[in-house]
């Protein structure tokens, strides 16, 4: 049995964590949908990759109005994925391979099929059932105007009107995302108690951590004011309210009540580093996703600014930063880095954006060495280690993401980064489903993915998969990497160079090859060196001589 890379209580401070979107990871029963049978069978692949933990996006019972982030029952696995017993077995099997499991919790909202919301719709205004949500009468003589003009993160309005038993219009309810995802009222003690019990439910089943979706959105100003033009710190009516911190202190108390470390990982999209860091105080979350780094363009100055501000904010609370290049919501790096605009924003996503996949793949390889060399945990989204591009030519009739539909079709949505993984073979389904499967994958795979399967890349020493395996192996084997200090080294404006003990990371983001700094060995480079020089869009890890002690 492989030894765990991080058997101690601080494993989360420098772990390599692999995100599994179960619907697209591996199909074990041949119905075209990834499931827990498929995930369990592929756990040895993750062990070979060398990851320390896997984060599984929601596998709970759900109508799938938002890819599983509309949860109907946290104590039941969606039948498309399997059973609760199978989820427990995945957690146990992964741990036997030295891999911890982090499960997803979505506290801002539930599905409109959740028992609580069905009871609320059946109950009268002012009832205890409705008090768990944000039901409110409309404005105007007949209540025909929605309570606020808040805009959804998925475009469109955030209020939907109910219909009373006699067929007349009733109250409105709040949903920051889709109407199928009604927001919970976190001033209600039932909501607080239920989520503390959900944490215990999964911790008791061996989960090593909880990833908290939309963590900064839970609390709303009960006065329901409109959003100010430039809200000050804590003044936004439904983002980053100060009351959030008491909620997460309660969650941390539950996590800390277990004998071995159970971690809280927040999805916190905030531009203010100081406000971001407040979520990471010692009695709140352990870590939070660093989206600023992921969204930055492929420019040395922009990336260094992000790294510096991230390290400074985390140092103030003693928490390790996290480094992420992609996830189930964001355009894949191979595609993103091959564009004229190499940054990322949801507002800028459009069909038909040109990309040079050759350039993007080269930069994505270098970005992996950069992210893996930075202090703190590193997250890898499934397929990133294969260099999969965004699938941007999905037929319109197969698109499912509400971000696409609520934008009126302008936004391509997130389906392109969720296409099922290719494992083997030269034609679809590329081993995603077992031989003889009668159903096609739930999203179609490109006809040219045969060279990007796990099988093909394992046979190619220059593949992205070989690079990721070597990056993770070296990262685990070098005491200087992972958690710890970083020291910037002198470099030209288009180069990032920093030391992690006796390991130096150099990234050339310029147009011409550059000289490497003094070193005793090249541990790894994302592309071959050119006469000892570092080519454009290439990163290298170097061994440097230890300082002379006098």
C-alpha cells in the first residue's frame, strides 16, 4: 500500500488536490454518465499521478438544473452516480491509496425539489417553512414588482413569483443563481443547525474536508436594499457580509471536534485581499481558492502582482495560499493561454474567440511548473494533466449550462470544460464508458482526442501527463517546495524567477530565449532548453548551490 505523502495534521498546507467532476470522470455502467463505479475503478490512476487528495463536486441527489449544484438531498447520492454505500467505499478506497477526499457543500441555496422548499411552497406566507428562505411580497399595489433589482450571477433577475393555490400570484422568492436554486435564509436557526449536521454526516463517513461553494454569498441584508454603485467593505447587500464569519466559526468548531484534521476550503470570489483574508483567520476556514491568479493574463508583471498580493494577504492570517489554473467553471488553460486576451472573466466569454492551441499548450505546460512551485496547496482539475482544450464546437442542442441560456445564448457556458475524459482508444467514447456501452457520453467528445487519451499520453514521454506526473513527484520529493517561504530573484521584466530553498523556478514569458541563473542542475523544464537557454513560454526548476555559511 503506498505511503501517504502527508500523514500529519498539516497535510492540507501543501497538498496536491485533484478536482473530480463525477459526471465526466469515468462511466462504470455504460449509461453515458460518469459515476462512482467509474471513479472507484480509476482511483489507482490518481494514485499514480501522485495526488494527495481529491475534491469531488456535488454527487448528491439533484435535478441537475445547475450541474449538481442544485442539491435536493445531502444524505443521498444521485442515482445517476450510485449509492451512499458506494460513496463511502470511494472515500475508504481512496484513503487506502493515500488519497483524502473533500466533498462539496452548497450552503447558499438548495434545489427547488428539496423537501424544505416544497414544504415552503405549500405553506402560507409568514409560515416557519417559508422563513427558511427569502420569501417576500412584491412592490406596488398588487405586488407585481420584484422586491429588488439584484442581478443574478447567471444573468437575469434574482426573484421568481409563486402561484397561490387559487391560481393568483403570490409572494416572490430569492435566487442569486437560477429559479431552481432558492436561496436559504441564514438568520434562521434551522438552516444553521441543518448544515452543521451535514458537516458531521460527511465527516463521520471519512471525508477529510469540505469545499464550500459560493462561500461569500450566504448572508443577505434583511432590509433588501439595492446594490450601491460602489459598496464599501461589508456594505454589499448580499456579498461578503460581516455576519458570515460567525457561521464559519461554527463550522470550524465542528471540523476541529474530530481527532484528525478536517479542513474547510472556501470558494471566495473577492477582489479585496484584506476582506478575503478575513475568511482564513485561525478559527474560520483553513484555505480558500485563489481565483485572482487563475484569472490573470500570461504576463510576468500581472502574475507577479497577483503572487505578491496573495502571499501578503495570506501571511497576515498565517494561512497557505492556494494555486489554481482551472476548474469546472473556467475555460481550460490550453485554450485560454492561446488567445489574444489570456486572462479570464465570465463577462468576456463569447463564441468564436480565436485561439492558437499550440501556443496555449506551451504556456499551459509552463504555468503548471509555475503554480506547482508556489507556496501552499495546488489544485488540478480533471483533464488538465492531459492538456485537454476547451471544447468550443458542441452542438447547440446538447448544451446544458444555465449560464448559456440565461445569457440569451451569448455566453457559451461551462459545458466546454466538462466534456467527459478520454481514457483510451482512438474513437469516442475513448474508454470513458466500458466496452459495449449502448449510450453515448452525456456530452460528445471531439473526434481528434485520440492523441489526448491517458493511454496515448502514457506512451509519450513528452506528453502533458508525463510532465504533470514528474512535477508532482518532484514537488513531493523536494523539501523546499510546497508550504514555506518564497524569495524573488533578479530578472528581466518578462521573466519570473524565485527561490524556494535550493530550488529555483524560472518562467520566461517573453518572446526570446533567456539565460538561466546560476545553477548546479536542471531538475525539470516544460520544454527542451535551447543551447542551455530558456525558450519563450517555458518554465524550469533548477537546483542551486546552498548558500555558503561563514
